[in-house]
């Protein structure tokens, strides 16, 4: 959530942010509810003060042996009015909290303004797009011919967009995970395997819940949700904590399966393993000082780039526009990898700086000395690898004329072989 002072004092800036993001949000309603909330606070404080004064008056009259019946009646009336006001105040606070938690984050000045992905800015390209002297296949055909994926039986037991990985593709998936963990461990990231379910309070701390609920799976009759990414569980890991400044930055590498409904996709993406309901992912997550967060953002992007360079997968980096990035992020880079079978770049990495937006929701602060005031820290997240999409890229980019798949060099020691 945003700093309440910003909400109160910078109306024009927030209106411009909402317009730039091309989202529907009734900021006038938030202003109105905030004003009513403040009025209720003043009224209830005045009544409590008056109630305390009457209580003292009753005590004094008792000591003096005076009649207190009229004063008791006044106390009853004030108590009844205060109870009514407190009930209304609780309702208005809930309304304000709901609206405040739904307002998007501010946008960094470097973000290109635009209503959708057409305004995204290409930052760079890396790698040579592979050329083939034979008719190439996409990952669906390749996996069928090499018996690497079973979609029909997965649909029988779980429904569409689930899959069985088979044979060497299982080993390649695990090799990617092992290599990714080794890669981040060498960069002094602490490895984290989080809970695969989190409660609503934790989820609301990491995302705008009303927007995200349609994407994630709810556990029936439980206050639990399947994680859509380890980012959410790692963000909530230090909720309600004060972190020692000397320990920052905290860099975590989260490894977990992810579960998403992935509604709305179409075409060829409905088949194969590119857009699915369950996949494995390694996530970078960082807690840092506010004055160091932009440097951390660039480091996380650099890590992801280095990783794909070592995999020898061509890619391009995009800076997302104001209308295309998520509401929690102040600035987001995407990396899109080349998929030869689709003759297109497709998204494999999202790298975002959320500033203090999540930290405020989760009440995560830091300080350097015990006698100092605490400050909200900044949180950042970036995919390192979502394995199913990288498997697609490897199958398509590294296919051979004889129908095999050449394993990227950095993965061969994990696979114990160089070809599928």
C-alpha cells in the first residue's frame, strides 16, 4: 500500500498514476472515505475524553456524598453514543483499508507511459537466433516424437493444462532446478523452500488480493491458498518484524512449484507445456534499504541475463510500460526468450521493484540502532527460471536434424549426457 501521507497530500500525482496505468480505480471514493474516517476519529476521541471527564465527576460526587443519578444518565447516553460511533468507525476503517490496499503502486519516472504492451520499450537483445537447414518442429511435436510429455493422460486425471513429464525431460527439468540453485548460491543467495500454501493475510500483504484471486487456487473451507509463486511466501516471511540494518540486503532464492489458473490464454498456448496450471520456478527475492533498491533491481536483472547467456538461449529485455506492468510494481523488466518452433520471443522472466509497497502491507521495517526510528524497507522480486517455459525453449532451439535435442553445455554435467 502507499504511504497514507501520499494519499492525503498528493491527489494529483495519484490521479496521474491511475490514468497512466490505465486501470479502473475510484480515487474520489477513497478521498471521501478517508475524510469520514478522520471525522469519526475526532468524534470518538472527543466522546472518550468527555466520558473520562464524567467518570471523574461521578467519582468526585460520590466522595462528596452528592446525587449522581443525572450524571449516571449522562454517562449512559454518552456510552451508548460512543458504542454506536465506534461500530460505525470500525466499518469505515474496513472500507478505507480495502480501498487503500487496492490502490496501485507509484510509477518510477523511467517507466514508459502507455496503455498496454505496445508501449513497452526494448532495452537490448542478446544471442544469435539459431538457423536450421531442415524443417523444425515446435516443442509439442518434439515431445510427442521423443516420448517426453503426456498431455492426454494428465488431462484424464487433472484436466487441461496439466502434464506428465517423462523420461529425460524429467531429468532436464531437475537439472535446470539444480543449476539455478547452484547459480544463485554462488551469488550468496540464501536458498528457501517455502510453504506451498499461504493464508489470506499473507497473500494480501504481497498482492492486491481482489485482482489475484481469479488466478490462484483456494483450499476449500480453509484459510489457505496454493502459492502462485514463492515470491508471496517469501515476502510474508518477515511480516511484523524489525530487521537489523547490518543484515541488509537479505537475498533469497525460492524454489517451489507454482499453481495458477492461467485463465484467458488462447491458441497454441492451450497445448503443450508453455502455459500451464502447475510449474516449477526459482525466484529471486530481496529485502533492501530504500537507497539501494534500484541498484539491487539492476543486479537481479543482470543475474537473470547471465543465467540465460550461460544456457545459450537468445533473449531480449523489455522495460514494461505503465499500462502493462503489475499494480504492485513501480518498475518491471521482462526477459523474453527465443522460441524457434514459434518463431517468436516469449516471456520467461519478470523482474520488479515494489519499493515499500509490500513492506507497508506486511509491516516489515529496519533500523541501524535500537534508539533510531524504524523505516520501511524495499522489496524486489525476479524470476530466475520457470522451468516449463525454458524446457520449451531448449527443445525448440536445440533440436537437431535427426530429431534429437542437444543439451546446453552447462547442464550436461547434471544430466550425465549431452543429447536427448
